[in-house]
């Protein structure tokens, strides 16, 4: 019949106590050290008190024993075999080992306590941070990881994450690299880099058909379309109303995204249109009718034909259909 594990330990304790009692009848300075078959430690290094139980009358000596460092802890989640030779080697510099009754079970080992974080959880944290960095609405953002992240096996303790982008990204759309760092009790213990691709979509005003240079842009010339945002040479208008009625500065191709540097405000004065020619001096102001020989915006210097005198004069456009000559 096989005895339960707890029963075996109980019998070992009885045997150890009997051995200690017998030894202490001969020498009361003896200390019984029972190494646990399996011990769990938390720090980077472990002491005898973390892996063994002690019995004896010399309390002071047992405190010294408990504090003696046995070795470096294994990696989190890993185990290290313990032997009588290893333990005695660590104890000899600090105590007379002849005072000890040392029991080390076969296959005794120490395991480093660990915290396993699934790779999927790390991916979620990185994607959340990357999304927040764009400032985009969730419905306007698409993210895709380049590869996968392995589980992180960490020491036990208070966990916090530091997730930050590597490099400077000018365009809201493109490849990204993020650094994920795990900190336990304020100390960096694990890190990995994560590659991902981001696309931020936005409503863009598109030319529904080709638009000629200097043409007045009509609503029928335009349409809205969702496209990935990029590093634009100039800001994009947010609506069709911002473009309707403007003048095309250059030819615009069908399906080309409209930028604000592609159009001008409508001319304040049209070529061949009637204008008020304003002659102004310190004492008198005279208005006559004229014809603009070229179109232009407020502030432009253009030629105008005075219909009263027939002469061509030059003036500055002051407003809608108003040209000041002097």
C-alpha cells in the first residue's frame, strides 16, 4: 500500500524529531536542518530559511542559519535541484557544520515563484496604447500585428506595464514599432518589441470627374470617400461645402483627393466683368464704371478700362467689383 504524501512527511518529521532528541541527549548544541522536498522562493537569491525547517535549542544560531544565502534563484517558473554538498558548501563559512544534522531528500528542489502573462494579453495592451496614440475614433482605425507575442513568465510581485512607441511617426498611417516593458515592484524584468500596421481612415473630398484649371468648382464635381490618412502636403477640407464655389488652381484628376492648396477663393472681380472704378483724393472721391481686363482677388493689382474716358488704368481690388485706382 502506498502512503499519502502528507503521511510520509509526518513520518519524516517524527523520525527527525527522534533523531534530534537522541543527538541532543549527547550534545544539546546540535541543530536539525530538514530541507523541504519542494520549496518556492520569490527573490533573485534564496536563503536556507526559505527552503528548510530547523529544530534545536540554540535560537540565535538558528536565526543565523536561516539568514545564510544558499544561492541564486532559478528563472521565474524554473526549478533548481538541491544537494547536501551544495548546502554544506554555503553553510561552512558561517557556522560549524559539525553542529548540524542535515536531511536533504532525494530530488529536493527549489522553484522560483512566477506570474505568467499570456501573449494575447500583452498584444491587447499594446494595441490599446497604439490606438490611444492616434487619437482616432475606433471606427476610423484598423490595426494589424506583424507576428505574435510569446507568453511572459515574470517574477511574482506588483506588476505594471510601460508601453511606448519607438521612433517618431509623422503619418497617421503606416508601420509602427512599440516597446513593451514589464516592471515588478518598480524594476524592469522583461521587455519585447511589437511590430504593427495602422490605418487611420477619414472622410476625404474627392473629384468625381476631372476639373479644369481656373474652373469654378461645382457640387456635382465632388463626392465624399473614406480613405486611409497619410502625410498630406496640405490640410484636407472636412466637407464638400468648403470646396464648392472655389476656383481650381490647377487641373484636378478624377478620384483625386482635394487639398486646400488646390483651390482659391472665388475672384472678387471677374475678367470682362463690370466694376466700380474708384478715384479717391484727400478732398474728393469719384466713381465711374469700368471693365476688368483680368480677374483677380482682393489685393490684386489689375488693369481696368474706364468706360467713360476709354482709357486703361491700373488699380487694386478693394472688394467685390470695386477697384481703387489711386
